[in-house]
C-alpha cells in the first residue's frame, strides 16, 4: 500500500468565521466548530473508514486543531510544530478587506507578510510533512490549518507552493492526498459532505 495523507482542517473559530488571518493566535473552536469536529469523527468512525485502524495521527499544537483532533475521536495524537499555521506576522488578525485597504491588490501567496514567515519557509515545513508521510507503508492523518494544508497539498503534488492559492479549504473539511498511476494525486479535496 502506498502511503496517503488524510488532511483535516480544524473546525470553525470566531476568527475563521470573520475571515481574520489566524496564524499563531491560539483561539478556541466555536460551538459550531466543536459540533462539526464531532460530525467529522462520526464519519471517520463509519464505513468505509472504520475508524482508520493503523493510521498514524499528528496534530498542530494550536488548540483549534488539537481540539478538533480530540473531538473527532483521535485523542492522544502527537503534536507537531511542523503543522502550525503560517505565521502572518504584522498581518495577524486582519481581514481580507482590511488588508486590501492597507495594500491594494495584496495576495498572501504572491506578496507574503511583513514580520512573519515567507512562503518558502511554510513550504519547507510542508515538505517535511510530505517526507514523513511517504516514509513508511501506512496512512497518516493530520489536523492542521487552512493555508498550511493548502501548501501541503501543492507540495504533495510536486507543484510550487503558489499553486496552493487555487486550493480552497473549508473548516472541518476532509482531504486525501494519494496516488494515481504511481504519481502523487488528489484523491479527495475539501470534502464537507459530512456537514450536510
């Protein structure tokens, strides 16, 4: 069996609901975020997943991801700093509208953030996760954050990290990075079918 990565973006937070760039600010899930984490867990517990026996689970240490992981039924997962969200530096907490006012035409994937991580640094962390996932014959499940997981998707496909701009990812979504004819492929992306 070729290894796959199953990706879960954390559930809704107050800032994700308002569109605020939430990098390293450690905020909790909303009640809706907790509900959708449980719904996702119920989906993974049933067929065809059957609780994902033998899967290796890791989570970002930020509470919105770690709580999603626990509520989905994967308590005790190893926390891993490589799964942290992009450090947005001075743009932390700002909305897209506020950023457009500050820097008209700004795009995080092209223009970056002052005082935070570069896209190359985020991509290097994503490459570390890809290498870990491909290191053994077992599936892995990670709980992390929107921009980081989008970058991870691009890097799994051996594409430049800027390709992540084309990969939308909603809270409490499930994605699977796998293989097609021996080449890295998207098996499933931004699947929110469990949310009704």
